[in-house]
C-alpha cells in the first residue's frame, strides 16, 4: 500500500506500477522543513544588503554630503569674507552670495527630507554643475574641477542606497 498525499486530505490506495514519464511529470513531495539556502551571494545576498545595510550606508553618505554642502551654504548665508572673496574671484557680484546660499541651503534641506529627496538631488546636481562651470571658467586645477562631480555622484549614490523606489527604477529601467 502507498500513500499519495496532495494537500490536507490523504488518499490511500494500492501500489500501482508507474511509468518513467508519469514519475517525471509528478510534482515532488512537499518537505516539512525548508531547504537551507546554499548560495547567499546572488540575488539573496543583494536583497539582504538592500534591505538592511544599503539604507544605513545611504543615510551615512547623505549625512556627510549634507554637512559639507550645508557648511558652504552657511558661509554664503552669513556672507563670510571667504565666500564673498570666492564669488568675486569667479566674477559674481557680492550681492549674489546670499541668493546662491539660500538656493543651496534649500536644496540641501530638500535632499535630506525623504519625501523631497529626489527634487533635492536634482537641485544639488544643478548647483554642483554650476560649480564645475565656475572652476572651468577659472581654469582651476583638475582636482578642484572634479570635486563637485564627485559630490554629485555621491548625492545620487546615496539616494540609490537609501530609497527602494529609486533602486527599483534604476535597476528595472521603469
């Protein structure tokens, strides 16, 4: 006698010879315990990282970027001698320092707030693009010219890590 179990009810019947084709199409028996995960790298590894560590790392990078850009915005909002001197060296009037400081501070705040982070990222990228243009105009060193580019990459890397929706959009193209 054999037991053919398919679900909560059991049917008991006589043993019948089975062909090889029938045995191959039959669903495998259910196990009572789940099989242990053999490969923890692949999709499961990324899923575990994305679920736990990625948002934490994203917020750490966000904090570093926000503090650095926030300090620059503070110098512009207070119209410090250093900020005014840098703007005049670029060719901007001293009256533009406060306006650009307000725009930079607003972009940093929007970037830190989760609901407006995407808009803040866009505005910070535009601001940093202007910084690259200013360094090129001054014929500054490559180090100074590419520093805003690295900040912009950091802005989007942090958003990618901290936002599941942005990760999904980037990885699926939707």
